């Protein structure tokens, strides 16, 4: 029927863009928890295997 259009100011769009950019940079430095957990598990398993072989 009718469509509602919400006005978003230029400053609000810029704020959202900056937040998204900062979040992407943060995620590139500190990967999400599920990715770090997988990497940590692999590192521990590798370290444990090496210790058992020695």
C-alpha cells in the first residue's frame, strides 16, 4: 500500500560507515572467537603431538 521512507542525515550515514570500517579493522586484527578457538585448538593439538613424540 503506502511506503514509509525514513530520512537519514549525511552525518548519520558517515557515522555508520565509520563504525563499520572500524569493526572490519578490529576483526582483521582480532578474529572472531570461533576462528581463534579453532586456531588455538590446532596449536594445542600440534604442541601435544610433538611433546608425545619426544
